[in-house]
C-alpha cells in the first residue's frame, strides 16, 4: 500500500502486524448503529432516499451551523459537486492546500480546473494565508473576467482550504482575501468535523463546505459525505446535481449532466447513530491527543501538533514531527520501530505539489509543507484507544527517540 492510500484505509487489527497490533484509527460503534440499520432494513428503506437520510442531513448540517445539508456517496463526491456549485469552470484555477489528502486536488481536476497549491504555515500546519495573499497580490492581475493568474492566463475562481488533522485553518484572513478578490470559498472539513474556529464549527464559514463520513473519519457512516451551506438555492442545486439532474420527476428529462451521488438510507442510519455520540467522540480524540502532548513535551527534536488559541481542534489524527537532524533516520525509523512493537502509524501525505498525479501544477513556495510532510507521523488515534494501549505507544516512541 502507498502511504497516501494506507493513511486513508480503515485499519484492520492484524492487517499490518501481529494479531494484537494497535491500529491507527478504527471506528467505535457503541451506540444505536445496529438498531438504526435494522430499522432501515425492516422498513425496506435501503436505498438513496429515506428517513435516516433526511435526519442525517438535518442533524449533520445543524452540527456545523449550516441550514442545509445534502448527503453524498463520499466526501470526494461532495467536493466535486461543491466546486460545480462554486461555478468553477473548465480551464479555471483553484487555490488548494498542498499539505492535504489528495481528494480536494483531484476534485479540482474532475471539473476540468487546475489546482494552485498553497503552502502550510509552520505552527498548526494549515493553509498559509500570508502566502495565499502574496500569490494573489503578486502573481495575479484583475482582468475583465475576474482574477487572472499572470503566468498561465487562467481565471482564478475559488479557494479550497483544507482543515487538516482535525484542526481548523485560520479562516478570517482567507475569507477576507476571497471577498477582496471575488473568489468563492469551498471548505474541505472532511478531517475536522467537530472542530471549532473561533466561536463556530468549521464547514459553513465560507458559504460552502464539504464533509466526509468515511470509515476512518471522526463521525462515520461507513462511507459518505455531505455538502453543507446556508444558501437554499445552492442546496437545491446540490440535490439536483447529485440525483442525475432530473428536471421532470416522471419523464426522463435532464437539462444538465448530473451524477448519481446520493447516500443510502442504510449508511445514513449508521451516520445518525454516530452523530448522537459526536461530543463524546471529539472528547475522546482530544483526550488521546492531550496524553500524547504531555508525554512528548520534554523530547528534543519531536514536535507534537498544537492547537491555536482561536481553535478547538477535533484532534482527528494525533500527529508528531520527528526532526531528522536530532533523531537519525527520522520519521521512517520511528515508524519501523513502532511496527516491530505491533503499533501502526502513518507518514503524513506527500505534499500535493510533489504528487506525480498533479505534476506541473502551479504552487507557492511550499517549503513548510515539505518540512512537515517529510517529518510527520500519525499515531494510533482511535476513540476506543485504551490508556493502557496508548501508554504502550508512548513508551515505544520514547524508547526509540531516547536511544
Ligand atoms: C477523507 C478526505 C476526503 C475525502 O473523503 P472520502 O469520503 O474518503 O471521499 C477529502 N478531503 C480530505 C482532507 C480527507 O481527509
């Protein structure tokens, strides 16, 4: 498995090590998941409409402070439709965080647009608004059709900030730049459901947000996603595009190319049961992160993820950076040592401006993303991680780094 792939694969105990290995991140189905799935099966609502879909849309949107939610088959599908809703057109450019999972950049390509990758800031590893501002001011010009990238001549249409690892992007300056330059904002909150930026949950700040309910995300539906917005007409259009753009409910009349992107009622049933537990899920993730942070604070050459004063992180995946100048062999050596101890960990993603799949894309100077991406390792972060198992992880990290 590649790093990117495995970091987003549901870890199965025993899949990568001894049978008693500690997985990276597995779901905890401790609530009404089974009861609600049974209800969906017994009532014969198993497909793309049903009471759990309606409830899931209502409650997930409400949780992030949005008035509308449109459930989708995946977070990637939500991003695809989100970019269409933002009127990104073929040949346009979209500014995207480079230190992120590949899905948002791929979604930009699905609509025929081109990503421009933006570096991460060094403190919380999120999209760097200063570098974004610099790019907009110095690499673009205002033309008759909007903002134009001087180098490629492409119209810059939107910003796609990705809240990574459970922590929010500093959104105020991003939203201010978007307003100043007339750009749409599509938030990727797939990894940060339950996180707060200043006083509100992330997802609905920029007008359009995308969520994921993949198996390894904080709230899971087995798989699934959602577009959230406060704009009723955007929500209506999202529903239209995700249901094959049906213009006539009886005749098969379609004025546009639509998609079959609707979430099933069975999956929504799991999602509803998970949502009932969201506060305890976030609390468990934060507890795991706090224990790691305490244990690792004294270690030289180890930087554990931090939380900004303006943020409440959902601490989705507890992640540390290993300084290879202090610890010979760096992150990879630690990863292998953990594996020998039956502990699954995952390197952070290859920054997207270095991804062969996006070769040739425009980018700001991305040296921070390269530093963080090259040093980052995510540790076991399941909400069900026992303190005993976590101590085993901590001991193994300390033993390796204190050698
Ligand atoms: C998981 C993830 C997605 C995609 O969600 P899927 O439901 O797996 O399609 C998008 N963006 C980010 C940042 C993610 O981590």
